[in-house]
């Protein structure tokens, strides 16, 4: 009898095209879309400041200043040539952020003891102060480099070779600062794939709420549950018959999404997913997350009276949990208060567990808390559903 229940649940899901789309196709598409859409946003080399150099000095030093700006990977040179004040104003009102004008005589003033001629910096009206300070700091650093080189050229006759040695050191500054993110090795940096795959695995697993709750309600309408009650099948046995197939389906779902991140996403130009160092940890988090999703769907199914109600409530809960829990908007982009509030969502716990595995390379010990919390929520939901169903059917077993 129990095997027949399991087989029936598997077949019900496999025959439901909408359920298959919600569980497998939709999360895969989301992973592909979001990984591609955010690949530049999560890149450490992404240029986010547009600038243009208007060189009226036309000297070797002014050309070197323009080259040093161009070599900064956080800066993106504006492609259109600016030849008039009107064009400059139009560009600043469009998508140009900064315009650096090098006036005639700038190089002479920099290379002599006379008063230097300053650069003119035109700024778009909507630029934030921190971005302005960042760009001014970059310009100041470049001017300092040019002044040092000018001074070294003057003392080159007294100390032969000092200019070339200093130039090499000024150019090779990439190893002077090592960036280390919290919990990461210095060589690691979160990619769009490492953010998108865990997020949409979590979201997709919770989408099991809709097909599972609608199937449960359909069985109640068809008096299937009443017949099982008449056959003295206990509520725990009934729940187990539903939990096991959906747990298996969720595990298939997880590994399919992981496969998309590892094999398909790189074909479209985004970074591949790194699996991490512990398959056991991945199984722990996915099992806890699956229990939480199944418990929530079961509680919804026994509490409402129609498929429409289950679909509406399940969909709303899924979207709310995703929005709060960092699925739709990464938590590190949220303000501190919202980051703390996101912990009320079980999706946040699952997402943090997956990030511990995929991004931070941690193992089972790191994800025990999230896994147990998710499993605990799932079991609590099942106990509540048991009580409600027992009261409705008069079956206390």
C-alpha cells in the first residue's frame, strides 16, 4: 500500500506539465538570465565611471595622463569625441560622468617650479559625492606620479637609471594591495553565477508549494483522503507518502540547477559555478530546505478550501520569502536593517547555506545551523498540518 502511494505521487507530478515547468524549467531559465544579466555587476573589473579627456595641451605628459586614466579598469572612456561646449553639456546630461580638460601649458607648469595650471573637471549633475571623491583621488594620484617622474628626469644625470627603475615600480602596483572578502581567500570573488544559482535553487525548491498543495486539495475533493482514513492509514503514513517523492524531486531539482551553473552558464559567457568542497554539506542544506518547503506546502494544503486559494497563498509566500531573503535582491546590497530583517525568511537560511558551500568553500560544520533550522521549520509546519488535518478528518493517528 505504501509503495503504491509513493508511485502514485511520483506519477501525479510527472504528469503535471505546469508542475514540471515550475520545478525545473523556470528556475533553469532564471539562472541563465540572471547569470548573464549580472555578470558585469558582480565582476571586480567592471567599469562603472564614464569619463572623457579633452586634451588641449597635446604634449607627451598630457598623453601619459590620458593613458594612465585609460589603464584603470574601473574607468570607462567615453567613445564620442567632444569638440565643443555644447557637445560637452549634452554628453554630461546623457551618460557621461566626468570630463577632464587639460588646458594648454599644463605640462609646462607641471614640469617647472612655476604655478601649475590645474585640470578642469566637469561633472554630471547627478554624480554622488563618493564617486566624485573617488575620481578626484584617481586624478590626484596620476598627477603625483607625473610630478615624481618629472623630478626623476631632472636628477637622472646624477643617478643614472633611477627613472626607469621608478617607472617600473609605479606601473607594477597590482600586488601591493590584496583584497580579502569576509570568509574568502584573497583569490576568490563572488560571481553572478555564484549568486544566481543558489538564489534560484532556493526559490525553485519552494515553488514545490504550488503543485504539492494543489494535488493534496484535489485528493481531498475526490474523497481520496477520506477513503485512506477509512482504511486506517495514519496521518504520519499519509504525510510520509507525500514527503518522500517530493524530497527526491527536490534533490533532482538541486542537481539539475547545479548542472546548469557548471556546464550551461559558461557556454553563454558567464563564469561557471564552483561546486565547493563538500557534497555532504550540499545534501544537508538541500534536505533541510526541502523539508521547509514541503512542510509549508502541506500546512497550506490542509488549511485552505480550494486550489485557487492554495495557488494564491503559495505564490504570495514564495515571492515574499524570496524578496525578503535575498533571492531577488542580494543581501549585501540591502541596508543593514533590511539585512537583519531578511533572517525571518527561511529562504535566507538556505541561501546562506548554499553560499557557504559554493562561494566560501566550507563544509558540513558550517551549514549545520542553517540545515537544522530549515528542518526544524519544516517539521513544525508538518506538526501543525497534522493537527489541522486530524481535526478535519477525525483521525487522531
